[in-house]
DNA sequence: CGCCGCTTTGAGTCATCTCAACACTTGTGG
DNA sequence: CCACAAGTGTTGAGATGACTCAAAGCGGCG
């Protein structure tokens, strides 16, 4: 049985150990892309998701003060692991991550992929212990909101309360979409539906939505969709042979969204 | 394709139309089981889930004032439907309900079953429109918390904020368990795992955990687990033939939890 | 009592999984 | 810079398990 741990770096290496003083100050980023990395919450890509509409400047400044911008993490690095105590919530600013859960039977289930604007760590709000492991799929930039400041921020910025509830509600809906994919019987339907959802997600963030560069392995994808990796590979190949998509390694081009949608909806239960 | 609508009563019948004045006053319940139905939030079975530990009396009274105890609903009744605006959050006091989602392709997916202590309607906190339909599986008693009082309650009772976040976090974890079931390849593993989860749930609420009386149809169960109803039926029959469970219609007795656990964990991916 | 919906059981087909080999990519070290 | 190795992805062939179609119990309800 293939374990994802094998794909990770040494388990003892955890790039971010919150609150132990090993974090670089924000100004250390000045040597990189200043305009992007010193971005405030106001101009951050998160603002769509992280902040309520029409938020005032005082709110932004309070949030700015509470948020730490941490070192970019290399690929295959754990942000936190199942069973660890909750230190902070994290927001993805750039890159992508994968969340997995190890069940009582020892099997791993890939629960989701998260992109810029997504909030990580909400799983641990019940019990203050992480229920999932989150690893980076590529070089990833994060913001961290220390959990001990969360209450203060929520107390002093009421709109954020509703926003946090909204975000959790939306995450719930994403799980429902995932369940809908898993409930579909046919492999083609699952893969096609997932490709469309990734495309929609990119489109919602203003990116080119026909050109997908997947950051996860076929193994991750198969696990996520409840399919064997060979089935994922074969399904992508067939969609390509049918002229619906074009596959080249981890980059996929959607050639015919119409027929891709039909493939996704085709096999009803 | 079997549509669940067929199993429901006339779609125009919605038992609870909030805030239109057709709700019976609380005292109308006096003729039934007074001690149970006039129960305050303090002694309600929800207190474990609905309220934080060590909550004070003032909190309880505030919550009591905000909560409406509504008419018990008969079987196969919609509490709310996908697409409807959010009027209130509901807590299940007795009975059981099923939540379903109709995807863009028109297929229905059973997303979960909810029992006493569960909170309904959280799906609509993002956008104030329900993303799922919730129907009763049997005669069900609910409490309703009008959404326009939610903000006030959360404002005046800070511990409830954390509690609400906890509940949503826990719901998220339940979805993850569902996804884990769906990710398992073998039908036996899915069914056995689900039986155990129901048993655990009953046990957590202090009920007899070996004697399950399922309130949902095989069709619901099959949809929930991503299996054909015939497969569900056959799997239950085989588990019975193996002496692991005893099936009689919708009542299931767990005879050998040890082997049931092995059956659930057996088929690794 | 008889209808109707739900559940069970059977037989056959088909899709996916498993096992296995090969091709491609990436990163490392000579 | 090339060669090699390890990881990753693709493709093939066969077996297995779930789905589909079909029919017969079972149970509730009018």
C-alpha cells in the first residue's frame, strides 16, 4: 500500500514551527517581490474570501496587525499534521496544498486541494487539535493568524464573525460537491466533473480557465476521486483521444467544455 | 431514474412556514408529553452539542427566549428546500432527517442523516440561500432559531460564537468521514463502516448501540454510500449470513462488532 | 383483500481494479 | 554534460466485483 508519507520529506522537517521565534520578520521579504509579498490584507487576493464586502480601513488594519506573513514553504512540506494542536489559522496567498485524513483503519483519504484565498486549519476549531494533515503541493506562500488572537479579532471586528461563518459554510458546500463527485458511478464522470470544477475555480479568481496546470499527482487525484491511478490515467487519455481535452503531463487544456460537461453529467445514477 | 421527490408528499406541502403566523404557541404542546416538549434548552438533549460546557443560566434564558419550539413534523416533510431563503436554523430534538443536494446535472446526492442534537441550516450561512434540501425520515421535533435573532444572540452570548464554530467544524469532520466511506472501494467496507458510525453516534448519546433502527430507505442508504440499492441489500444479507449482524427490515442488530470492524477496515485501497 | 412501494434474490454484463511491464520526467552525482 | 536512478505516468491483459435488468417476496395502507 502506497503511503503518502513516502512522498514527503523527512517527517521531522516541519517548515513552520509557529511561535518559536524562528520566523523571519516581514521586512525580510523585501528582497523578493516587494509589491506582492508586502501586500496588505487590503490588496491581498484573499480579500474576496477573507474579508466581508465593504469592510472599512480600521478592520483591515486590525487584521493586518494580527496576521503574520511567514516564509514561503517548499514543495512537499507539512503545514500541520493530523493530531497536532492548533496554533494558527493559515490563509493560502500563493501556491496550492493538499489535505488528507488518516482513518482508524490506517488508510489515507485525500479530502481536498486548496488554492490562494483558502483558509486552512478550520478543522481544528472543534477540540483545538488538527483532524487533517495539510501538505504543500508546490512552493506556497501563507499568512498565519495565531489562534490566540482569533478571539480578540472576532470580538473587535463583528463583520469578521459573519465572514468566518460564511467561509465555513462555503467549505461545507465544497465538501458536498466532492461527495457528489464520489457518488457518481462512472470514472469519466468524476474526472470530467473535477476538471470543470477546477476550471470554474480558476475562472472565479480571474485566471485563464481553459489551461489547467495541476499541481497534484495522479495518485492524489485518484485517491481524491475514489479511483485507481490507472483509471485516472486511462480516463484522461480517453478524453484526450476524443478531442475533449489535451493532456501533457500535469498540464491539461480544456478543448471542448460543452462535451466535457456532457461527459460529466452523462452517467446518471 | 428514481427521483426522491416521488417518495415525498405533495411538494406544495411544507409543514413549517416560518413567521407567517401559522405556528402553534408553545403551550399547545402541553397536551402531549409536557416534560419532554416544554423542555428548556438547559435540559434539552441539545445541550451537549448546542451549548458550551459550563454555560451560565443567563445564557440559557437568552437562548430559550430566542428559540421557537415548532410543531412536530410528520414523516417525509420538507423542513427547507434547496434554493429557498434562509429563515431559521433548526435543531433536531427528536426524530431524524435526511439532507440531499441536487447537482447541476439533476442527480440527487444524499449528503447526510441528522439526529437529535444536530443543527440544520448552516449550509445557508453563505449567501442566505439553502444549498440542500432537508426532509424528515420520521415524525420529527425541531427547535427553530430565527436567523434575524442569530446575530443578536451571538453578540450577547460570546461563548456561543465559539460553540457555533465548533459545531461547524464538527460537521466538517463528519463530511470527511463520509468521504472516507465513499473512498473505500469495497461495498462491504462502506456498509460496515457506516453501521459502526451509526452505532458510535447512538453510543455517544447514551443509547443502546447494538440495536439500530434505521429510519432511511435502502435507496437513501445506497445513494449516501455511492452504491446501488441491490448492492446494499446484498451486502447486508451477506453480513447477516456471516453471523456479523442480524437484519430484519430496517432494524439491524450488531452481533459481532469485532468482525464488523474487520469488515470495515478490511478492503484497503 | 388487493394494490403499491420497498426489499430481496438471481443471472448476466460491463466497468473498474489488480498485476505487470514499459515510457517518461526529474534530480543527482560522476 | 551525460549517465543513472528513483519516482511518476502510461498502457495492456485478465479477474473480480458492482451494476443492470428482471422477477418474486414482503409489508403497509386504503
